[in-house]
C-alpha cells in the first residue's frame, strides 16, 4: 500500500515517465557495480534521492529520508511507480482533466509497508547529477518544461495544482478519493 501525493513536483510527461520506470530495471546493474552492491539492488544514500532513469525530461527517482543509506530491489520500486503514475493520471481524468500519453504528471509515494524508500516521478535533466533531488528543480507553481500540474477547478476548497493526498490511516475522511493504490506484480 502506498501513501500518494499527485501534483507535487515539476512535471514529467506520462509516456516518458513510464518508459523511464521500465528502463530503471535495466540500469540497476550499472548502479550496483558503482557502489559495490549485489547485482539487482540499488543504493539510495542517506537523506538523498537517486535518479534511477531519465527519458527526455521525465525522471524516476528513489528517495531515502533515513539517516543511513539503504539498498533496495528495483523490481519492488518499478511495479509501484507504474501504479503511481497510472493512479495520478486516472485521478486527473476523474476530476475532468483531458488526459493522454503527453499529460504532465508528477507524483510521490511513500510505502506504508515494504521498502523504506519513497518514489518520485517528476521532471529530470539528464545533464544534471543523478543525485539531484526533484525538489531542487524549482519552477513557478510546480510547472516546468513539460507544462504545469493539472488543475481541477475546485471551488476554493483546494489550491491548484490538482493534488491528491491519500493516507489510509488518517482519521478524517479523504475529500478527493478513497481508492487504494496497490501495485500489481508483473508476471
């Protein structure tokens, strides 16, 4: 289960973000060799983010808020990241946003159980250091070269952009959605 926020960072493009997620699995061996990890694991430093892949200007990141670095399995991350992108785009569509494979999207998810890492899909610049955090890319109102996060046109109850928060442990009833985001394992 994931605790999800949509529309938080500078945007990626939906189709490129999904391709970056797919490519991340292939990049893991090279990353593991650099840090001396076991093949199939990726290292995420203390209080840091590691960009696992960047396609065009759309990136897939693993971030670690802990005080020590950790190794995680990319298979766990890629399944969840795909579910995250799909959920946010479906959420935008449900709120009346016209969506397609070029839809701007940014999202962050924290695992409620599972890997001690959080996932981010957002803008990236392949010319920048792979350890640059998504929050380091500052654009007006969470926009960027790929466009702005979708707006949902609420009547003042929420600020733009079109954001979604889901925390199944919150005592208050969510005001935007009650859908659980559970990644579907790839066979």
